[in-house]
C-alpha cells in the first residue's frame, strides 16, 4: 500500500485553514448582540476576549464576545494546521536563504496565531501583543521570503501570489499599527494584515494537490508505456 505523499498531507491541512478561520470570524462576530460586532471597528482579538467591558485606551470600545471560546479554539486549530503543513513539507522545500527564512518566519507566524488563542488580549496582553507581532511580521515576511525562492524548489510555482500576499500583509500591518484604516476601517485593516497567511495556505493547498495529481498521472502514463 502506497503512503500518502507529504505534499498531499500538507495540502489537506492547509486547505482547511482559510475556511476555518474565516468561518470563526463570521460566526463568532454574529453572536454579538449589544453592541453588534463591526469588522471596520473591532479587532479580531475582540472576538476572543473572555470578559465583557470597556477595552483599549487608544480606541475605547465595549467588548463582549459570547462565543469567545470558539474563537480562541479556532486560533489554536488554525495554528496547528499551518504548523502541520509546514512540518510535512519542511524537508521538501529545497535549499537557499529564501527557503530557510521563509520556513522559519512562516512557522513563527503560525505560532503567533496559536499564542493569540491561548492568551486572549484581556487575559495576558503582553503575550497577545507578541503573538500579533509574530503574525504581522513573522507570517508576512515569511510570505515575502517564500515568494523569492529560486526555480526548482517546492514553492517556486507559487511565487507571484505568495509575494503579493506578503506585501499586502506588511502594508496592512504597518497601517494598522499606525492606526490608519482608509476605506476599510482600522479593524478591517487588521484583517488585511492577518488574512494573507490563511489565504496563502489555502492557495498553496490547491497548487500542491494539483501538482501531486499531475505527478501521479505522469507516473501512471509512464508505467502504462512500459507495460505496452
């Protein structure tokens, strides 16, 4: 019985990342009643706060998330799936500085998402801030590095989209930290900073699974040719 290729296992893990994270954001936000959750005003972290009350002296707002446990679990599961995909493909990325930095930084971004769920902002603000930095800069700089890998490496076919998502995430991170949210609001700008990593994972899953199917088809054709 043939074993499942690591790229296929990674694709399965990564394919679930964006749907899981987006669904959690939407569902937990809809559970808010008074006040209603706003993607333009509220941070993602507000969904995971475990207590109700006034929050954030720089942008004071009332936060009360009835389904905070579900959001924090989603953070942890998203992190676990991202890390699993990275570990299954780690040895297959190839060589070069961009590969080494890309893997490490993406891993730090994935860990940051896990820390955000394990330490909600109103439970341990310092660790939660560290988590945000890892996601904003570790994850997005990791995408930029992965978008610069050389030809012949596992992630080479993904370079353009990977690089574009990384640049978008860095711009979103800088604007969010500067408390600037043109058009989408400051809360929306945080999503511009955070969502590129889950979106990339889903894109990478599609490309890796397509590559695996292509290789299996080529191997099958080669075997048929040998038999005939």
